[in-house]
C-alpha cells in the first residue's frame, strides 16, 4: 500500500482560511459552495451533452502561475507552446523540488536512492503549499494529485468549482475526450474541483495465463471487469487445482489495503461531519486474513529466480505495458471493481490540477488548463501516460508500442485494450490525506497482529470522530 502523506491542519489555520478563501471575483464562474463528497460518481453528474452558456473568453493578455512539486519536460513544452500561441501571456512554473537527489553507487553505476533528502520531500512541499494557501499567497493553479487534504480544502472553499468552465467548453466533448474521467471527478452535487489531465494507471486484476491453462479455471469468457471478492474466490479454486510449482495466493495485505482505505473514506459524511462506519463491511474485509491463513503466500525470502505463480494480482498497472502483456498472451487482465460496482481512479495514479479561489486570473488559468488537455499537449511524446484526450491516448500507446518495434496491427489492438480500460473508469476518490493516514495506521496495526478486528474498528471510529470534531 502506498505511503500516504501526513498533513496536520491546525484549528487556527482552518479558521483563518475559512475567513479568506470564500471570495471569488468571477460570480459567473463560481458555482454554489458545495460540501465535499468522500467519493464521487459520474452517474450523478450532468449529462455529457449539457453545456453552459454565458462564458466569455478573456483577452489573452496577462500572467499566471502554476505550482508543482517537480517540473517536467511536457509541462515546460506546454508553457512554451501556450505563450507562443498567445504572445501576450506569461506562465510561471513554480516548482519545489530542485533536483538534489540522494545518490548511491551500487558498483554498476550511480543512481537515485529513491527517497528525497530532508527539506525536499513531498511532505515538505505540501507543508509549503499549506502555508501559501492559508496566508492568501497561493498560485493560480496548483497540482491536486499530490496528496493534498482535498476533503477539507474543498469544504473550506480553497479551490474554484470548474463545472461552469467545463460546461462552457464545447470542444471538450465525448467525440474527442473521455468524458467519464471528467465526470468521475465530480462531487455528488456535480462540482469539479480537480481537473484531470490523465489517467496515469488503471486498476486491474491480473490472472496468469499459465494458471488459467493448467487449471481450466478463470473469469467468465468475455468478462471485462471483476470485483475483488469474485477474483479472490476464483483464485482459491485455481490454487486448489494447480499442479504448478510454487503456486501462491496473493497476500491479504495486498488485497485489502486499498479496500480498507476506500471503505474508511466512504464512511465520512462531509455534509454533516458524521462518521458512518459500516462495521459489518469492515469486519468482512478483515476476516479475509483468517480466510486465507491456510493458503501459502510468497515468503519474503523467496528466490525470485525460481518458478512461481500467483493466482491473481490486484493492482494499478501501466496502461500500454499491460496491454502488451495481454497481446502476448502472458496475462488476462480485467478491470478491478469495488463493491459498489464502480471502477475507481486513485488520485495517486492521476494528474490533476485545480484553480485556487484566491486567483485573480481564473479565466486565464482556465484557458491554460484547457490547453493542457488539447491535442497539442496530450500528443507530446513526453506527456505522461494515457490522457483524457482520445488522440492523446492513441499517441501514447502508439509511441510506447513503436519503441518495442510492434506492428501497426498490434498498436491498433493495444489501443483498443487501453481505450476499454480507461472508458470503464467511473469514479474518483477525493480523499483527505489525514484520513488516509488514520486508515493506513489502523489497518497496519491489525495486519501486524497488534489488535483484533473489533478493536481495530473501535480504534478507527474513535480516531475518525476525534479528527472530524477537532
């Protein structure tokens, strides 16, 4: 499970933010203040065909700033293209990380150690952002898929509701874009605070072809999506029927970590601040540990050079890389559905930006964000993974497959696979990172055998209620 970022907001800071962040200089662009929803769903959003009139594009003269943890080639290229297209515009990239990686030499060369040095971590970046926001000095555009406490920030009016802008953009339509990704980012009320640029990875369940062939078992033919429970039940059958050496079940921790977090996040009612934990649902998740205790999982000291087979793996995958595995008949990959039947895109596998309510250049900021989802940007070779722009997705897959010398026929087939995966994403998790920290700590205490299932649930409720009532 990914390590989530800790961000503690002091009550005094919260009160000062509430006092200064709710003003907007553009009444037509600002939707009504809506409470944050712990999870969002495109099914409750306005129809794709609905557009909003009344937006007048601004004169493209001015200066805006975009705040990111670390700059990237695609963003720098996009800024150059935008300012060349609109000569009266200046776009400043405010990046935090200055490139001072900790380097290690393994005898075969020098590489980055992975962890960023003190003062340069994502936690440090978020702390700086928090200070800027609370002091009224936030940049016009801020990357939101970085671990910000979006639940609280949305509730307190830190970010502009972009649904008006999106509804006015006739060029952003179902013919050219994956509108399901935009709709997945909406709150229950239909507000959009996080504008998605890409679906960087897709949630999947992978079944090994070798096990499917040797056992004759697997998901139903033609299935495109499967729930974790169905995948686990099929995996148990495959485990029992397998004659292949070193056949393992997935570790319960790898199955349940994200599910526990999803259930925890969904328990927060931001309308009332109440914690509405479904004890039976949480307990059923935790009981999977006992359910799988008689099955073998891969030990930590297992020699990875030996033959091994895991009946199913639930994770997020690189789009084009996974499609190539399917084409080469090495894996059967289905979309991973949650209990509610939705396919969720995690904010840690996405690229999203928001416009701050403090910005004095909201229209110019919107024009820049809109440019970032245009063909011009989303087809750049440096753009990260499959974008929300359909031409961008095609370019991404074609570029990846071409780098491996794959044929035009393979490129077409892989594009169809990735298109199918991205098209099924139906919800996005707008999460408060403090709540994620509570969830992760509670889950780890149980997984490490420190508390019982009932004690874990009691602790979770207590910590969440204390947090929400601060």
